C-alpha cells in the first residue's frame, strides 16, 4: 500500500475506536451498498455487487472489535522468538487482483496487502520463500518444509497436513459466456457445453469430482479461460468473479457476460503446518485485529468501483447544450433554404414530368429484368457453391475459367488465384501430365471421361474419382471441359481395412479350427520328449537331440499362440498395468545382447493401460524384434508414452474416453511406400527369415483391445508405430499369476483323475504322474469323470485332484463338469487344462472354481509344479 493509503487506514482506525460496534456495522453496510450501486453500472456489476456485499459483511463478522493485544503471554513470547523465522510461501502470481507479479517480479494484490497488514498488527515479520512454482510450493508445504501458505483454500486432502485460519477472502466463482448466449445457467444444465477451467485450481478439482460428465477444457490461467470463451474455443468458463471483473476491464474483453454462479466459492485462508497450532491461533487472532475500515481500504485499492460517467459531469451538459443549440440553428437555416428551393424545384418538376413519365415504364421494365437476372445468377452460384464435391471448368487451353468453393478449398487457393492457371502451375509435372492426357480424352469425345486419379496436396496424397465432359461454350463458341471430383480416399482406406479384417477373419477361422487338435498333438510330442529327456543324463548321446526337439516345440507353441490371436470372439481378459514398465522390460529383454539401445520418454502421471498383460508382451516383443531387424548396424529404439483424451468424430473410429498413446520409433532403413498397405497382412514379410505373423498378430491384439495402431515411415530415416490403448486412472491390478513352487514336496500316493478326450494324452499324463508315485485314473469326458468321482467317494478313496480338459468335442467339457463336481463335493480340487491359453476361463480360473491351470502343451515338470502346490506333504 502507498503512504497515502496507510494514512487513510490510520484515520479510519481512530474513527472506529470512537464509535460503538453498532455504528461500525451500519457504516460497513452503507459502504457495501455504495460499492454494489457503483458496480451495478457495469456489465458484471449486478452479479458482482452481491458477492462484494457478502464479502464486506463477512469481513465485519470475522474481525469483530479490536483489542490492544489479543495474544496470550505464551503466544507473544513464541512470536517474538520466531520473528523473521516463520517461512511463508506465496502463489507464483497470475491471479490478479487476488495476487500477481509486476514487471519487476514483485508480488502484489489483496493477498499481499493482508499479509503485510497482519505483520504490522502482530509486530513481526514473515520470512518469504520464493523457491519454485505453485506445484512445488504445495509439495514442500505438504512435506512440512515451510510454515505458512498465505492463500490456500481448505479441503479434506489439505486438512490432513495443514491447519487453516478463518477465511479472509470469500469470492464466488461465476459462469462466464458470450453476450449472444442469453440463458441463465447453472453447472447442472451445462453437461453438453465445453467449459474452460484453470488447470489445477480448486474449482477444477471440484468440477471433475462433482460433475464427471462435464466437458472440461483445462487452461493455463484465468485469462486463457476468458479468451477461450471470447474466441469460441469454449462455450463457457468458470472463473473467480473478482478476477473476471479485473481481467475484463484491464484486457478490454467486451463480448462476455455473467450467466450464473457455480456452487463453489473461493474462501482463502492462512494455512499453517499441522504441528504448529500455536501459530495458527496467533494468525487467527491477528486477522481479527484487521478492522472493517482496513478491509475496505484493501478492496477499494484492488477492486475497481468505477468512475463517474461523463454524462453526469457539468462539462458534458455544457457541451451537449451548446452542440444542441448549434444543431437547432443549422436545422432552422436548412429548413428556410429548403423552402426556397422547393419552390424552384416545383417549377422545374412540372417541365420534366412529361419526360419522366415517358421513361418511367422503360426504366421499370429494365430494372425488373436486371433483378431477375441477378436473382438467377445468385441462385445458380449458391447451388454450385453449395455442392460438396469440387467442380471446375477449363477452356480449350486447359486453363481454369470457373470453379466452385469446394474446388478452391480442396486446393487451398482463392478463386482469383486459380483463374487462368493450369495444372502445371500447381502440381508436379508427372502428375500434371496425367491430368492433361485425361483432359484431351474428355475433349475428344461426347461421353463423360471417368478416371480414378491420385492428387498430391501439401505432401498428402488423396485418391479422387473425376468425371470430365466436354461442351461448347456459348460465349466463345469453343470446346470447354466441365469436371466434378469426388474424394474417395477414406472409402479406399475403409476397403483396405475391410480386406485386412477379412484376411484376419479367415485366418481366425483356420486357427480356431485347428488349435485344439494341434495343441493335443503338440501335447503328445512335448510330453513324450520331456519324459524321454527326464530318463537320460545330460551326458547321454541323445540328450542334446531331445533338447533341440524341445526348442523346436517351443517355437511351435509360440506360433500356435500367434495364430490364436486371430480367433474371432476371443476377447482378452484385461487388467490395469503400467504399460511403460511392461514395454521397457520386454523391449530391453528382446534387445539384450544386440547393438540396439532403448530410450524411454514417459509423460508424468501416466494412466494405467487396460490390457491383457501376456498379449501386450507379445505386441512389444514383435515391435522390438521388427526394429532390431530394421537396424542391422545398430541404433536406438525410442519408446514414448503420453495420456490422450479421445472424443467423438476422431479419425481412428475409437470410442470416446482415456487412452495411452505409445510410439515405438526406430532409426532403421524404413518401409518402402509400396509395402505400407500390406505390412499388417498375415504372412507378408520383406525379410528372408520372417514368418509374416509378427505385425499381423500385433494388429489383431491391439484391435481386440479396442485400440488402434498405425505406421509412419520414411525410407532411410526410420519407422514409427503409433498405438492407442484404452486407459484408466484406477489403481494397478494383477491377474491370476501362478507362483512357482519349486522345492515344495508333493505327497506321494495321492489319487489323480485325468479327464481328456484324447486317449494319447490320457496315456501320456498317466505316465507323467505315475512316475511321481501317484495313483491315476482316466476319463474320456465329463460324465465319465463325475461317475468315477462319485464311486470313489462311496468307497472312501476319493480323488485328491481332478485334471479337466476344457474342450470335449461332442461331450461334457471342463466348464460344465466343474459346476456339477462342486455341487457333489464343494471341497473338490480341480485343475483346468486347455490349448486356448488366452480364454476367459484360463485367465480367471479361480472365478470358475478351479484351483490351478495347465496350458497345453505342458511338460512333466510343469504339471509336477502345479500339483506340488495342491498336494503338499
């Protein structure tokens, strides 16, 4: 405050001490009415004045009567001991007139005036801490590194680590719209409007929690919120009313008005550390010492009360009166002069009336014809320019002589810039040559020329379908061309996507048909190789050959899993995971030992991806291997992650909501443009060692997750795969992970029932288990298994574990069998087994009543590991 303002405050203080509390309350009420009256002359005044009255009267109630020293002796001693040592943090500014910085970086505003007045009242000095921005201030305050925050609003979260004084500022948040919006609004009626709010402010957090359906558009500061509404980037803004008034007046934003109030009021207090209740008490008492007059002086300084309108000054009325007299005198002179002229005109008019009557009919007819011609021209122009497809006319020299608005918009030029130009003025020679040939073909025949062509504009190639016809120009008598263009780029892309989906569907039908039988075959091979290997020592001549056979079986199993991703209807079971950690771990593992380094770029507060962990490992493994093969000389693989909001009408046809955008970029050789449309096709590969299933599998997995994947590549510079994966801000979850149980003994002599429709698998599993000292019975389907289980219960020799095949063609499978088994024996222990490793039952087997899961094909050691957990000694 200036010295003059301080003198005013002292005078008001002396006056307040002379009168009773009743007189001061009455005076403050009058001051509030005056403020509301003056502010009522402005566009925001009617609304803001009410808030000012509440604010002033609230100050009266909070301050009460001044006492000489309200502090206890203990509080006064504590304050003297800590004078100059109590650290206070300030808002970094950008919230005028509440608090802001001037051109030299000094803080000013209502908050700072209260802080300085509080220091004066309590006779002590804060130690100001300005290290960092608002987010850093809040974090340090939360950790207890500073003592006081001078402008903080109390909420449940902040109350966990801070104590709050009584609010000393209370100003509502207003709903700001453009003046053409005539409605009175509330937050409950704005669910379809785009609402600008300041990022990270309390009102932002309040609206996200209470109005989750609101379409919020976060902005950097309050001024950006108002400008967003003014420029129609947003439909409305919710901003502190005092800040709104200040910014509208100082920035000259003339097209805004207040349409209502939000159900949230900014009530700022001094906040102290939780462990300093004595300091909180001192500050509360210090605020009580600030009188209504001092509060009024602060608001008078920062809240504009308006100036006396010019029309209420004596100068206005002197100027208005003099000007009016001069105008009246001029009007009188004009009337007298006009009267004399009228006489002369009347005389001349009589002589011209006869000639005027003769020409009147001819002029009237010509004007009507011109109007009709203009109406016809405007109608035709409106029709042609209203057509969405580009239309153009060329003369005999192939120059454009007419075009509609859509044609100009497509090429990015105005009509004046295009008239008289040819294709060679706008397009590359090779492309212009093609257009020239097609023009000549259309000129040479009477039937339309239909062509599908490529059009490159601003480095973007579009596919267009052009219809060209020739006609004789009635003005020049020469042959001209009229053409119409239809952009079919998106249609072509849709056709390509449909073809791609049809290929994946065909592959899915094939994979689904053979998966069960193929996995049973692999089970027989894999299990017998595992059994044979377990019977030989590592020095046996045949041991190495069996290991090679197992390695080949592993590759066959991975191939089967890749094929299974194309099966129609196979919906992945998802969980909330940190996709950046998964991608980094998989990529680093697959690239270990190579000359390719991984670089991670992750946005802060990254959302969790709602995906199937196993399938996502497969996706990033495929992309990592693809990147490594593209960089035989080594290089870098860049992994980028950021949060994105997807809205309706997006170009990827994704559902609206939260997504994580992932970019996997390599510095490799790039992809030839002629292969770009085929890279996701099954069995298509440009590499001699490639199977052609990696990227096709990746595409299918991302698609089944409700996501999107696309590729961008430049030959010689590298390739980027961009993925959009569904996301959530919910906590991390974990799926049914099977923990290893190596080292746990298994009870020998246990009784096992093996249910499988394949006799060779039943025989193989029997061998595996009997080798471990277990008793084994087998069943071909669910009915047989249930009958055997009932018989064993009657004889008192029940089965300890039942291993069930999930799919039994023509019979009762594992899903139905477990339901009936648990009705017979609720304590029954069952393991589900299937070659469909990614199904819902296999991924969440405990939800269906199973105690374990064995994905075919499995080895004897894997089966022993599962049983060891269920049959402990």
